[in-house]
C-alpha cells in the first residue's frame, strides 16, 4: 500500500476494532441476538431459514420463540416458531400435545422438507436435536 492509500501510515486494525465496538454499542439487543443466531447457524453447517425455498430438504437451527398446542383437522399438533436471525419458520409435530424440552427460548437443530402454508415456511414432523442448555 502506498502512502496515498493510508495517509497516516498506520494499520486500520485499531479503527476496525473501534468501529466494531461502536457498532455493538449502537445495535439493539434484538440485532445482536440475530447476529449471534446467524453465526451459530453458519458454525453448525445449517441453511439459513431466509434462504430456504418451498419443497427444499434442509437442516436449520435457531431459537424457539413460541410453542403452542393448535389442533389441525381434529388432530393435536404442537407448533413452535423457530427463528435463526434471518427469518422464522413454523415447526409442527402432528399428533403430539407436548414434547419434553420443546419450550420457548430453547435452541435446536431441525431437519426435513420445507413446505409453504399461508405464506409461511413450515417444517412438519422434523428430525430434531435439542441444543445443550449450557450453550445458550
């Protein structure tokens, strides 16, 4: 690099660290949580929910935001909203009233085929893996 590119002749690393610190201080808690979830998905080798398309087989990870019991066609169905920082998807276990460990705030990895229902991504009866509580 020439002196024209860096007038002071100093490395940009301190400015980079300072910029990141300022960005963290000015970011909302939700933005920080979203960024952390996106990094977690990348580290786990999972597809970002925002990149998932209809009828695609995926492996996704995130945090359960809500868990509700909502019957579908007269059959009990446990529904949870999984959020990974890019988008949300509904995870539905048909014929289940509850599953031990499936609760709001819990992180999990789920895999299966995405479908679209009323404009929302849905994953029916996925294979899933609960993330250890110590990693939250």
